[in-house]
């Protein structure tokens, strides 16, 4: 959709790949959590990964919070690669399922792809700036997509998408201000679960409409 190009609808097989990628992310992150040596920012000396106290990004770090070498970083980084690649593939083809090419779709497409590409840098030691850039671009992409979902009558996806974005903004507010910071590890996981579930539903909608003229 750059310079007038709009991706066409792929076959159903291609659209299954994002689902597989999201599934691999969940599986490999569970493996990474099992391999994590221990320690969280609230309890540095704790053993193993804590669902309640560790952040998901802790699994990407070279060293665990307790100072030990983090062998879980390998599956965690591979998991991140699977997730981002899956969502890039989904987002790349998304405009092909929307009728009437317009400038809002172009904004949605470009900002979404840039946000996802930026996310690859989460494991490079630039966590804070990566979160801010990807978060800003991602918010713009989602707002643009919500306009399109409303236009074509996908109201459930529109409403649940807004709820996911609200959860993300709460997550980001806590991250930036430190307010209720003790709750952030749980809210972060809720945010991930909400967005992955939403993307799965969107992906399934695209698969079910792959043979039609539009997603409507």
C-alpha cells in the first residue's frame, strides 16, 4: 500500500502461519520461564521465574535479576522473533481484506509494520526507548484500524480492540509513572494475553473471509 500498492489477499495456508507463530511464542516463553534462574525487581534473591513478580522482558536479559547467567534468554528471544514475525505477516496482508483503499489504511499499515519492526530491538539493551517508540506507533496503528473495523461493521472486534488498547495504556501509565508499580507484572501479562487473544480472533476472521471480496 506504499505508493499506491495494496497487498492482495493470500491463501488460507499463509494466514494460518501467524496463528502458528503466536502459538510458538507462548510455548517457548513457557520454556524460557522454566529455565530462568531467578530474581525479580521486588525480590532479587528469589528462585525461579515468578508469575506475580517478574516481567516478561526479564526473560530476554543476558543475566537474570539475581545475577546468574540467564539460559532462558535463548528460547525467549526466539519466541519474540516468532511473535513479531507472525504479527508482521498478519498486518502485512490485513489491508487486502479491507474495502476501498484510503489514506487511513496506509497510515494503519505503515505505522503498524514500523511498530512491529521496532519491537525486534527489545532484546538489544534499548528496552525503554523501544517500548516508547513501538508503543506510540502501535497506538496510532490500532486507532487507524479501529476506524476501519467500525466502517465495515465489525463492532465486536472494534469494541474488544478498544478494551485491549485501554489495558495497554494503563500498563504504559504505570510503567512511566511508577503508580501501582507492584501490580505491573500482572497487568503486563494481562495486556499480552488480551492482545494475543484479540489478534487470534482477527486472524481467524481473515481466514474465514480469505475467499471473499472483503472482510465484511
